[in-house]
C-alpha cells in the first residue's frame, strides 16, 4: 500500500511538472539607443538569438528565464558640428540573462479556450555582460538591466507556440557605446550626456514546445482494490 501511494505521489508530481514548463528559442535583431543614435533605428540592427525556459503558473501568468546573445552597434549621426567632430562608432557583444513575468490578456491554452492566441506584456530584471566596457572608467562588464515589452503568441496543436516579441532594455549606465561624460575641459569631444543612460532593444520571432502529461505508471483499474495491495 505504501508503494502504491508513493507511486501515485510521484505520478502526480511528474504530471504537474510536465504541464508546467516550456522550452523554446528565437531569433531577431538587437538595436541600440544612446548618445550616438537617439531612439529606435533600423540602422543599428544586428542579428541576435535567444533561448528560454518558461514556467506557467496559471492560464494568464508565466515566468520566463532567458539567455539572449547579440551585438549592439552604432555610429555617429551628424546632426550637429559636435557630432561631426566626435565621429565615434562602436560594436559590442552583449550576453543577457533575464527573468521576466509575462501577463496574457486572453486565456488561450486551456481546453475550454475559445481562442488560440493572446497578446501579452512582460517586465522583469536581467544582467548583461558587454565586451567593450571601458576599463579606465571603473565600469564593470556585468551590469543590471530592466527588460520590458509586448508580444503576441499563437498556439497550434495544443503544444506548439509561435510568437512575436518586441522589448526594450533600460540600462543604468552610459558606457554601452563607449562614451559618457568624460572631461569636458579637454576638448576631445569624446563625451556624451551623463544624465542620459543607454538603451538597447530585442525584437524577434520565438518558438516553444509545451510538455504535456506523461503516462502514470500506476493506472487505477475499477476491478482492482488499491487497499488490497
């Protein structure tokens, strides 16, 4: 009897866990915004990829753990004489680890759902490692970021999800592009606005697989008595 209850408990745990998780990945572009380029610009686009593990806590709320890798790059936009004189450009590899909450506006995954799609929003926290941190400024290569954004998911065959995601990452430093306040007494023009932190964006397509129930090794049969064991 003890073995049966242990088996049922194990079956319940594995089944719940299997319904709970998704694995997936995606590909898209990474873009930069800062002292060189203001706002989102396709001119800064670079190929980026992501892999993630998603936990579904309810029909509308999930948590996603992701690893995203890409490049951020930019070159001076000659909007004034200062920018022309500075003539700066950069390219840096970014590795981002993040954890975000996703809130879906529609229940699209349960058996009784009337739709198989949903828009969603997300927000959370992450950390990045970027390759071109200026050592002479005492800036560490690992920095915190805040990922926020929107997306859209489409479910097919009750198991596969494809989606589109557009997100911004707020940083808390001004050295992603390699320039910041600098020494403005020295007229080398290699400085920017110290009160305007850099941003970067990830936009892309995603694909994930949901794990469903596994067969229980202890099926209940009406003609058998569990207590008799």
